[in-house]
């Protein structure tokens, strides 16, 4: 046997790269005796060399792959991945060359190329990260006489220097809260914005925001807020920002802008400058600059600007005062006000975003450091007052109601956004499901909370709440994909949660049978499932009815024919066999909400600035209801031929027989109405705007 002894380059005593041949011998296979090549004639000397190459090449390929793989997590370890990535690259190239020269085919070449790829990726990322971190550090170079050498780094008190400081604040978690800012008020705004956009992202996008291998923020939307009189900048780091592409990135930007408006409510005034700058680990993405709308004003689309536009939000001012000219400079980079005709006013055709922000009382903002002392000692404009979460006041409603409608109750359920609710106990209690995974029972007369269930982590964000036919169970659907039930006793106390079917995607609709103890649920990805909830061990029936979100469903009082819709198609199916009986196209493109009448004979769909009512059996159009603004919530009255349409801060009532508007129920808010609940007799309706910190208003409806 021809044997070759070689010297190797080692790393931590592990041989990595073969360097040179030290000694070649021939070994007897029987006794193990070694002979020099000069003592024994080897006929296949050439083949022996090839055999050595065959053995060395796969080993180098494995070494390249291993060191390339190890390089990725070592990027954050003081840039030690530089050495391992170089070794992976060298081993990979040597292995590929040896394999191509040998007669061993392609053995190991895939591992060698994989090692090369990983090595180059780790090397490039290491160099990029080193350059980025180096740019974050101020220059401390000294001259010959010990004096500090002038550098191109901006002064830390200049706009460019303070923008760089803000960028460094959202670079890593640093064992601090996700919200950072130049004042304690700014930190509170940043913290609420970070919480809201994180939950909204998880709700709006499949998979939500997750921490990647190169993400140093633990999956948090780290946010820095620069707040001054008349201006506010929110600089936010988006985890795995590169995964948001095309339409997904546009949707995320719209969500961020709407949340920014909601979180600066009570701090900014009409016409104040507002900016949201979104960035990944290294680069900026969308930078949105616009103006804060006034109460009851239409939203103006922000403009997408470059990084330089952010400098105007960092006025170069002394620590104790603000320079009025610097604040005024912001107007050079923001869009014109709504009174200017240069920009069109948005028609508000996009869905309203539910802001999952905790109330200010839940926040304990960190105290500002010496470098971040509040700069509001003597403001040239308005002072920054403590933040409030009161709903903006709306102008008085000028519509003269044709039916008797009056507010009879107000429940101060301020906190996280309420997604759905239902009346229980003949209208005495209101069960509320919120975005913070909590179900609360309120006494309608007093407004007091009488029962709370906060152990619903498996359910997740509460999306759907419904009342069983006998009124002794609360039916729930959550963002995590589960449906389930909770018992409720005669005193309004909630029992333990019992999980039912897991849809695999967010449950958007739960419909109880009006006669029997089973429910129908619809999920975001179009799946329908129905099953008993009274303890019977019956497998759920599952039907993949649509390729998009289920918006509404209907279960009959008797019989087995049920309906469901995604707003574009109307589906008729059998509860007994689970088969689709009929599918009718409704001919609508843009749809936001859908609901079925109590008798199941009609379905209404909100589309753009109108609501269209159809017959369920034929799909024929019955009537169109024109709207001033797009509606994201519609519901039929349980006993009368009326249709209730949620708008911005109010609900309009329409007569289905004549098509006339009957009344307006004003909630004194500019947030869209997406959640209502009727008592079983239809005499009362509860309404809450779709945003954090909103109160529930209860109206009584007469003749």
C-alpha cells in the first residue's frame, strides 16, 4: 500500500490545509512493515498519487463546508468569522481544483461549492458589518502633540450627529426597552409605536416578524422618537426587513404611517410635521414624510423622501431652547398641507389598521439620560403637554334622525384594541375580546368589569366573539388559528377555556347555530370548519371554501344548507355531507366586509364607497347603498329591515325597503367602526371605534 505523510496547516489543532509531502513509503498489508520507495518498485506509482488525491479532496470539501457553516454565527463574535470564512474559501477552491484534476468524478464537489458559498457570504457580511460599526464610532485620532485631529465625523449636537445617534439606538437591543427617544414623552410614544407595529405586523403578514441569524434586536421593532414642538420623527428598525418586498413592503409602510398618526394623537396638532423612517440592519427602506391631519380631516398620503429629509427633524439648537427657524425648516421637506391643491387628498380606500397599543398607564418610560435632557425649557411654539388618549372630538352630527336613537350607556373599556364583542344575559353583560389576548365581561348598566380571563395564550389575539344559542357559552376565535368555548354562569363569571378546532391560520369569523350547540368558523386562508361544542366527541367537518379570508357565514334555523362568502364569491354548502352545493360570483373586486341577514335570504358586501345587497339563492343584486367613505363593517338588524354601516367614528342606519338613510349613531371619534354587537331583541347596539383607548357606547333603538 502506497502511503504518503504530509504536513498540514492547523486551526485549534485541527488539520485544515495540506501543505507539503514529508515522506512517501510502501506499507506491507500483511505485516505492516514500511519500505522506502527506493527499496521497492511500485508499478502503479501514478495511480497511488491519484489515490491520495481521491482521499484528500473530499476531506477538504468537508472542511470547507464545516468552516463556512461555522462562520455564520461567528459574525457577531468580534468579527472572528473573518478567519473561518477565509479558511472555508481556501479549502473550497483547493478541493474543487483537486476534484477536477483527479479521476474521482464529482465526489465532494457539492460540499466544496457549498463551503465556498457560505464562506463568501460570511466574508462579505463580516466586512460590511465591520464598516457599519466603524462608521458608528466617533473619531478619536490624536495628532503629534496630542491634539485631536479634525475628522469628517459630524458634531454630536448637529442634526447629522443626532441622526447618527438615533440610528445607533435602533441598531441593537442593548438590554433596553424597544422605545427610545430624546425626551421621556418621546420614549413613551416610541414604546407604544413599537408594540403596535409588532402586533399589527404579526396580524397582517403570514409568519409576522421573526428574529433572524443576523438580527441583533431579538425580533423587536426598535423605535427612536425625535419629538419637538410641531414635529415628530419615528425611526424604526424592522426585523428581517429584506423579506418585505413589493406589495408587502407597501402595506407595511401604510400600517406604520397609520399607527404613527394614532400614537401621536394628543401630541401633534393639525399641520404638524410627521415622519416615519423604516430601515433594516444596514440600509433604509421607505422614508415617509407628511403632515398630521386635524380632527375629522381626510388623511393626506405621505411622500417618500430620502435620508437627507430627516435632518430637518433634528433642529440644531441649544439644550434649553429650540430654534424656531429650524422647526420651520421642516416644511421644506414635508408635503403641502391639505389646503394645498398640489397633493390629492386620499380617498381612504385602504383598510383601517387596528392599533394594538397599550394605554399610557401601562407604560413606565425610562428616565432621560444627561445627553437626552428634554429640550422644552422655553419653546417658541406649543409646549409638549402630558399625553392623553381621549378620542378626538367630532363636529356635531347634522343629520336629523328619522328613528328614535339615543345613547344609554358608556363603558370606559380603555386599553388595547377591541376586535369583537357580544351581549349576554338578556343584554345585561357585554363580553369583549381584545388584541392583548384577554376576554372581559362588563356590566352594561354600571360599566364595571365583572370577570376577566387572561390565560388565553394559545388562542392569541381575540378576533371573534359570539354567543351560543342558549347563552351559557362564549364562542371564541383567535389569531393563532384556534376556536374554543368558555362557560359563563348566571352572574357573568367566565369559566375555563376549552379549545376546539385548529384552522392553521387566523380565525376571522365565528357563527353559532341559532338552534343547536355547534358553531361555524372561517379562517383567513379560506378554510371553513363546523363542530359541536357541548362536549360531544365529534370530529369537525372541514371545507376549503375560498382562497382568501372568510368574511361572513350563515347557519340555518333548520335544515342543512349553510352559506359563506369572501365578498367575491357566495358559497352554498351542506352541513351534513360537507359538499359544496353552489358557488356564485358576486362580481366585486375590492371588498372589505360582508354579513348575512338573520333569515339568510340576503348578503351585503361593502365595496369601495358603497354597500351592495344580494339574494343568497340566486346572487341577484337587490340594492346599492352609496357611502361618503369606505366602510369596513356592516351588519343587519336582527329583527327589522335595517342595515347598519360603520364609517369613520359613526354608524349610519339604512332602510332596506326604500334605500333611504334613517339615522346616524355618532361615537365622537375619527377612527373607523369595525366592531358592533346587538342584543337578541335588537333594542340595543354596542359600538366601539377600531383603535386603542376607545370607549364602548351603547345606543337604544326605538321606532
